[in-house]
């Protein structure tokens, strides 16, 4: 009889327990817009075209104004100077309402990005060693 009471009590405890969902991760309102357009953005257009030679083109555009495009190919295939090249651009609207665009290339010389808002390094003038223009 004691076993029956213990089992019955355990069943009551188990069935009356509240099931709580796991908490959702907190999102940074500065990044996600506090539930604004970034949180509900959808892909409007997306293209990916791989080619048999390994080259490709891809692009996408989202409902919150983000756009990106890139193409890649093998430069000088089959030679000692063979290098993968990727170049493209992307743009987005910053928190200040300005549309920022970054163009880039990555090849045997490394990654290089340009944009009106990205500072550039001073140019070296060989006539004045140690001085920058």
C-alpha cells in the first residue's frame, strides 16, 4: 500500500509541474532595430551562378535595403601565378540613415576594401622618406 501511495504522489507532482519555454536570446536593439526592419527583413532577390570552370557570380537584395554582389574566378590557371580572385561590393543603411557602400577585391595581393567612409592610408612619397602625403 505504501508503494501505491508513493507512486500516486509522484504522478501528481509530475503532472502538476509547469512547463516553461526556454527564454529567447536577447537581441541588441542597436543591431536589430528593436524589432524594426532588420528583424523582419526578407530576401527579395538572390542569384547564384556557379560555372564548370570554378568561376561564379552571386548577388542578393533584402527588404531592408541590404545589397551584395560578388564574382569569383581563377586567375592564371595552371601557372605558378595561379590565384583565386573574388571581387564585389555590398551596401547597407547605417543607424544614421546613410547608405554605406563597400567595394572589395581579394586576390594574390590580399584583401582590399574601399568606401567613402573608410579612411585610407597616407601615400608614401619616396622624395621625402619618413614623410607622408
